[in-house]
C-alpha cells in the first residue's frame, strides 16, 4: 500500500482515537511506574511488537489502535519501540502513545532517544504530534514548520494535530496555493509568538 495511503489512514486514526483508559482489567501496580500486564497480556504485547514491523496499511493502523486501547500496561513496550532504529516502527509506537492521551507519558517520551538512522523530519513530526496529543504544547513550532512541507499529507497531518489541540486553523488549507498557505503559516507563527511564554500552555520545563 502506498505510503500516502497509510498516512491518510493514520490521519483518520488521529481524528478518531481518543482512548485514555486501558480496555483490560486493572492490575495490581508493579514496582515500575505503570500497571503491570498479566502474563497473558504480556505475551500478546510481545507478539504484537514482533508483528509490528511486518504490518502494512490498515493492519498497521489497527495494531496502533490496539496498543493505544490496551493503555497503561502497553506503555513500556511502546516506549521501547519508540526508540527502534526502524523509522516506521518508531513512528507507529509514537502514534500509539499519542492516541492514549495520557499526559503522564510526556516526560517518559521526552526522555526517549530516537535511534532511527535517517529518522529525519518525518519522525520529528510524528514525535511532535504525539507530544501535542499528550498535552505538551512545546512542540507546536515543529508542527507549524510542518505546514511548509512540500508533501500534502505531511501538511495535512500537521494541520490536523494543531487544530485538534488548539481549535484554531488561521485559514490554513493544506491544498491551498503556496502564497495563501505561507500567509496562514505566518498567522500561526504570530499566534504562537503571543503565547509561547505562557507556562500553563507549555508545562514545566
């Protein structure tokens, strides 16, 4: 399946998946920061992690959604996958983490070192989208820069993430003419400049 189609499916997932709680029964807390998975769920998580690199298209999107629906017991697996050297695997993990909407993940995710060789801008955008969905607005400038990307799907994903978090559009149309898009990006930059010192928006640095 073409990458643009996969990205479009991810865009639909970003708009629709708002799970914040685990779909599995609550467990006794482990010694770590997250609820521990049962032995059966642990096996399912390990199996899903092994399958993730070999999934494509809708199957990949469904697996991302499943990880997010599991919630807290899946966090250690997803944080480990976010550091995977394969950019598509790391990106899928980031999408799952963002879809949980659990703000407790902000600092653990910020501590993850992206290992992907050639992770480049795409993975930076995925990380920024995930953090923004978790409530960390410090990544807004990264996504505003993404509105200038040459690729339509990248502009659309960045615009969707920004609108989802801020309820603002500033007249930006990913399909618009270059001059109109650039003018809208300028409005986004002015909007952020007026707010970037607000610690309530940015969280604790």
